[in-house]
C-alpha cells in the first residue's frame, strides 16, 4: 500500500510539472518574473504534497526507498502518460487564449 502511494505521489508531482509546462507552451512569451513565480509555486506544491504523503505513509520517517519510489513514479508518468496528456492539456489551456484573440480581433478592433 505504501509503495503504491509513493508511486502515485511521484506521478502527481510529475503531473503538476506537466501542467506548468503545458501552461508555458500554451502561452509563450512569459515574462521572466512570472516564470520564477510559477517555478516557486511548483516547488511549494510539490513539497507540501510529498510531506503529506510521507507523514501519511510512514509517519514522517523518510527512507531511501521512499525517494526511489517517488522518482520511479515520476519516470513512469513521463514514459507512459505525459506524451499524450501534455498535448491534451496544452490544447485545453490554449482555448481561452484563442477565444480572447478571436474576440479581440473581430469585436474590439471594429
């Protein structure tokens, strides 16, 4: 049970990274300060998630195999799920920007 939870935690950290990466792909040209804020947000979310999982799984004790399982979950996510999930999320995150461009081009320009 604990191994599955640690693998899942690794996959969730990778999913969070994929969301931030897809956001950057959907809206290119981020200012540098916004990229730093996104990186900091990812770091805080990942740390909170891993601390909660480590406390729940092993009562706060961190063992070497815990990190090995989290890293394995990250690799499994990036090999199995990320190739198609990243494209879907990038497309879905880009829809509001495309709608705004159409709205701006045809309605506000007139």
